C-alpha cells in the first residue's frame, strides 16, 4: 500500500503558490486567511461559522478542461473549507479584486450595503455569478439572481437593492478574472499533485478502517467548528478523480461518483428529471452545493437529508467498495437504523447508480421547511408514479424524509395505491394508510401531528398534479417560478 504522503498543502493565493506544512487537517481557510496569511485577508468575515450566512464567501478555482479558459470558478464558504481540500486549487478573496470592482460599484450605486459586514461575501457571490454569465454570454433574471444569493444573508440592507445591484453589475465595464494566468499557475501545481487512483484510495481505506472519510466537509466541519470534535487524520475522497465523475450508459443509467459535488450531481438529476429542479435549488445553498458531495449526503445517512428520498424514489443503487471488491445494494437497504448503515469496516461508497425510469413514470419531489432557502427539511416527499391506460396505478414508490429514524418508503400507502384507479377515494385510502406507515417524532422543526398532516396534504398535491382526469399544471400548485 502506498504511504500517506507528508507533502505540503499547495494552492495559489494572491497570485502566488503557497506551500503549507504541519497544518492541522481541520484548520479552516477562514481562520488561515484572517490569522495566518500575510498580509492578513480580513475582508473575509466570520459570521455564523457554519455555512449559513455567507460572510466568509470566497472563490475557488481549479483546472477543468470543460470550463471557460480551462478553469472552473465557484464560490464556497471559507468557514467550512479545511485547508487540505484546497490542495492544487486557487483561492480568490475580496482583496484580489481590482478596486473598485464593477460588482462593488454596482452595490454602491444601488445602495446595497449598510453596515457592510456581509458585503464582501455578497461581492464574491455576485462576482461568481457575473463570471458564469459572462462566460456563457447570458444575463440572469431576478429569480435566478435570488437563487444565486441564497447562501448570503443581510440583516440590515434588505435584498431588493442587492438584487438591483446584481442586475446593474452587468451594465458596467467588464473586469474578468484572468483565467489564462490562473490555468498556468494551476498547471504548475499539478506537477506535484496529491491525487490518487481509486485502487490506492481503496487500499488506504482498507488499512485505516477507523479513519473519517471527508469530501467537502460541509457536514464534518460543523462537528469541528461547533462541537470541537477531533476527527483524527481524515481520508480525502475528493482527491480521487475517478470518484468525481458523472457518467451515463447507453441505456440511460446514470452513475454519480461518491466525490461528485452536490451541484454537479443534482444538475445531472434535474436534467434527466426536470421535476427535481425545485428540490435542487432548495438543497442547501450554492456555496454548500459547490463543496459538498451527494455521496457524502447519502453516506452520512441523516433521516432529514434531501438526497436519499429522491434517489430511493428513483430506485437507485449504491455501490460499496472494500479493497478490490465491490457490492451493490438497493439504496433503501443501505439504511439500517438511525445514523446506522450497511457499510462494513474498510468499506466506502464508490458511486450511486440511477436507472432510467420506466416509460410513463411521473416523478415529484417536495420539501417542507421553515425557511424557503438553505434550511433543513421538516418533511421531504419524493414520489414516482405510473398509471396504466385505464387510469389505474401500475406502480408507486413513495419515500419520505423526516418521518422516521431513517429515510423510508411508505409501504402500506403504496399498497393502498397499486392497482386502484387514481381518484379521490383512492387518495383518501392512501392518506389513512400513511398514518399506519409512520409515527413521526415532535421536535423543534415540527410536531408529529403536523408532519402527518403535511404529508397527507402532499399526497393530495400528488393526486392533483397526476390524476388522469384534469390534472393541475405545476403553475397551479406553486407560488414561485424557477428560472435558469
């Protein structure tokens, strides 16, 4: 087995290659920027220290031959970014922008800042938005701007002038990031890379079954920042290029590597099943989706995670690897009990496999939470339904998160549906069965009675949108329009 290299963490910062040695693996980029960098980069602020407020937003660039200029640029939360995750990448902070940057000028002109604490984070998010649309030759509309800003909070300005500024910035002179220079610097770093093969990672995992596997650290970083937990010396799964891949077979089967980002994974799912667009936009925030992984969301196994209900409704499989050996399970069989799964010692999630849906399948997924954006689910329902020519239910998969100790199918509700005509009487029978499937808990997010009531209401919405007689269009059952 190859030894774990003690090599430095190498990344580009302020136009120069940085090499850090002897740094604790859980040292965050935010702390390094504010305390260790020279000169200190205090424009990046610490607000919540848990990825909710966006005051610490920075840009991270990495080599990507499919991206403009061969460089992918995304915004992430510095408070959740452990320094080892930056190896081989470039970090761009508000101090790196030419002054005044068009984004900053737009905020001034539109009165988009008051106390200013949150402003650097907004500037970096808006810069990422401007870069993305400038490269594509497009301009976002206000709903898309609001979605892009979902990871940034402002407590005093209000969002209207900030969204105004995001529109205004496209009218000001361009000041693009020099991607050619960035690519050259990243190429130089790539000569000494920490990336490894899938076989090497599997061997390391087998030798260190007790080690914590870390991807984007959007969950693990909270254990460190808020609970002060010692996670030891992690294994960095994002260093395995093979596990970051998303591929499609000739028959339409989708393969999502365990280290593929949430953003890329959900983009692939929503492209195949457009009904998943709303859940995608409401799954965490853009900075969290850029850093976190769908494989991590699934492996962590929270009963209120947004990924598992959708994937189980799609009859997804999970591929587990231990050394050179792999085995495949139905994803619904992966979860055994609260925060317990079927992983054996030395085993890890290699990829998720999502088959094409049978012709005629109607897919829906809805999330209920206290906040619309960037919030934990109270209940998430995902449903895959197929009717026959007579309007009877030929197949039904109903999956709920937030209703039990694990993400779970509503087995008795499904049984009440199959073979019956999809009418009001069948709906009511299914709603009665739902109360037999679940005995949810009451907690800070909702009472048990609320969870049962809202789940029954989601079944009604499913019927309204998919009934064979006069189904309602999506525009009749939602109040917000999502646009690209």
